[in-house]
């Protein structure tokens, strides 16, 4: 059954994109449990497998029934367009323990056997301790698995936002939403989302947060219960090449033409990215990447555009032709 989100006049003015490291942390925990999500991330999962196996995620998995309710307090909608993990987890730690417990109980009730578990008994006896315990668990996953690769993940998510922001300017919200994912439909101010379970919500002037996600594929999420901000999470563009290494991206002929460093930078720009993200992805010094980007831009192979706090580079048609070998 579809979810339906109904827009009023004010909601069109309050739609925004966001990136959430906390959301990616939660969705990674879910991905580690669900093998059908492993396809695009198999190489990375092999690389981090030993570290992942050293984490005890059993209590977090109790709160991720499939299908069923997941506690909104533990991974609320993003608090800003580009909040840090530290800011997001601080908001989680500040949640009212009784509110958190009531929300958690919905998840436990949807997970077979969870209400009789030792964790449920522990949380019922000490809701404040539950908030601290589960916040610590999420932070442990972040530090062990997400943070080391966050520049690469953030670059892909910001590239998705840059692309869809341009399309929003070209086709409007009603044209954009069905383009973002085939399960989104738009008609007469109502967004429908093919999703497990039926859910209807009037946005009531709160607008909608559009949240690209690396680890959510192949799912979408369109529900946060009131009073939480309505949020629509969807698979980000470009995840198919996320974990490819530079040598696999760079054609030999491009190396001979441009030199290895500049060729690697040009080939790595499958999606727009900034200097820092490219440096992390390629294992090069930021100063070297900056110099390569300047030369490639001056040669007409890249253009640079400012998005918020950073400059993102992307290929021109000539740069695309060089990398693909067309023309």
C-alpha cells in the first residue's frame, strides 16, 4: 500500500535537502543484517568485515523489525542541511527518556521475542540508561565503520543533492520527485510512495526533508510519526561506483595523455565532488588535488560551482568524452 504525503501551499516553501551521518549509521546497521542490501557495498563490506564482526549490534537489531516500527528518537530527521554526527548524536542523547521508551516499545512489540529479551527488561527498568546505551552503540558504529570513509560518502550525497537541486530549478518539485525514484508519484499536490504499510500525513506547513542515502538501497522511507519533521529518504545516485578504486576508474590512454594524477582526478569525478573528498578518495594530498583541478578546469575539462560551504567540480562535455573514450 502507498504512503501519501499531502502538501499545502506553505509546504512548497519548506522543502529542503539534507545530509545525515546519523542516518547513514543507522542504515549501515540495518544493511549488515540484511544480505539483500549488500550488492553495491560488497567490496567495502569485505574490507571492514573484521571490524564489523567485532561490534555487538544485537540490541540495535531488536529495534529494526522488517516490517515494523523503528524508533524515531534514535535516528530522528536531520536537524540541519549538513549537521555533523556529533551534533546529531547530542540531540539523540538529549531525548526525554520516557518519550524514548514509549517509542522503543513500539519497535520491540513488532520484533518477535524482543519484549522478553534481557535488553527490553533492562531498558524498562532504566529508560535514561537505555538512551545512553543505545546512543553509545550508534556512536560506536559511526567511529568504527562510517567515520573513516565519511568524506567519500558525503561527497556522493552532496553530488546527489547538487544534481537534484538543478533538476528542481528546471522541472519543479512535481517534476522532480518522480525522477528521484520510480516508486514516487505526484498528482495534485500529493506525493505517493510505494512503501510497506499504508501511511497518510498532512505536511501541515512543516514541508519535507529530502534525504539521499548511501545504505538505504533498494528501499525508500517516507514516514516519521508526528511531531517529527516529515522526511523522505531515497537511494543516492552513483552508489554503483562508490567503492571503485582509482586505478579501476582511470583508462590507460588518459594516463598517457594527462599524467597519472590529473587522469585519476578527472576519472574520479563520476559525480561532482570537492577537493577534500577527492583527496581522501584518491589518497593524494589536498594541495596536489587542488593543483590538478585548477589545470583541468583551465583546460576546459571541468567546471566549478559553489554549493553552500564548498566548491564542487564536475566534468564538462569534453571531459566526459575524454574519460568515456567517445568522440
